[in-house]
C-alpha cells in the first residue's frame, strides 16, 4: 500500500489515525498513538484465518469495533497486511467503510 493511499484515507472526515502492518505484524506506518491499538491491528492478519476456519463463514476482510463512548476502529485485512483506521465515535461506520473500500480499489 503506497503512502498516497494512506494519505487519502487519513484525510477522510472523522479519521483520527491510520496504522498499516505487514503480514508478520511489523508496523509499516502509523499515526495512531495508542500502542495497544497498534498491537491489536498487527494481530489481525494472523488471527483472521483461525476465525475463518473456526466459524466456517468464509473470508474475513474487515472487522469493525464500535463502542458508545470510545473511538471506532475499522480493520481491513488484505494480502496479509492489516490496515487499521481509528475514527470518531459519532461518525458513520458504513460511510467510512465504503470510502475506504473505494480508495483501496482505485
């Protein structure tokens, strides 16, 4: 994923930070200051195959965590990389997810 793509995602309304990790969980780029959030994002490429197999529901390409009083976290797993997008809790997850998909597909 090139820096231009990360810049476009970072510029989306409501985005507070972005983290990108490689298939081995190494941090490639991050503007999220929370170390535990970054570790969780890095953990996703390794655990999603286990969840996919255990649930038998197919491929997991995105995980969204939303709480009533905390920031949202959208994690996109693609080609072993993990892209975490931290966003404001009052923002629309559906709209942001669609915008991220469009940027990644371009």
